[in-house]
C-alpha cells in the first residue's frame, strides 16, 4: 500500500458523498405519486443516468459517449429483436422483460425494441412505461443495459423504447 494516495473529489460529484439532489423541473408532472417516484429514482445511485422523464425517456450508462444515445434516438442501430408487452400485467411484464433481455444477451443481440404501450387503458399515467423505466435504471436489469430511449414514431414512438444492451 506504499505510495497510495486518496482519490481527490471529482468536480462532477462522482467521488465521495453524493450531494442531496432535487427533482429536475422537467420531471415534475403535477401528479404527487409520480413525482415522488421520480424524485426517489433521481436520488438513488443507479447504473444508468436518467436524461429525460416527461413524455420521452432516455438513460445512458455513466462514461458512455452521449453520441451513442443520439444515434440510438435517431434509430441508427438495427433493431435485432422486439418484445410487445401489451396485455401484460405489471408483474408479468417485469418477468417477461428480464427473460427477454437475458435471452437477447445470450444470443449476442445488442439493440432491441420493447413496446410498452401508451397507457390508453391505464388509470392515469402509463403504468408499464413508468415501471419499465424504473427497472431499467436500477436493479438487476440495469446491469445489462448501456442506454435506452423513446423509439421513433415508425417503431411505436412514445409507446416503445430502443434498448442498447451490454455484451455478455
């Protein structure tokens, strides 16, 4: 351990004790439950950094070049597989997404499309969209994800996301 020096504080706040955060103004929707969940999501350390949170979703792994997220948003990565969650309940959808991601990574697929729907049959906010975003930025699924973003209109728009997976 001779010659070891402590790590200096990072000006972006990545090293040391995290500063308390407040919800980004773009994430406040007026719905108290949704706002509380988004604030909770922002305050927790996650594998992915949530970029947007209103009608569009996007997140990227720390240290990953943001140009990759821009390319993903533009649909420049070929979609190698699709999963449609229409008609599934929350618990079924979570299990299905976990199995789908595991299967895609095992076969070397990198860019996939998950169709969560727009929530027209939900009371209030789109339930699957919110829960999918939460599971993709924290928890066991987040470790398999490099980035995700709302899909182009041709692929489902606000009712779907492109997901860029890590190599296995």
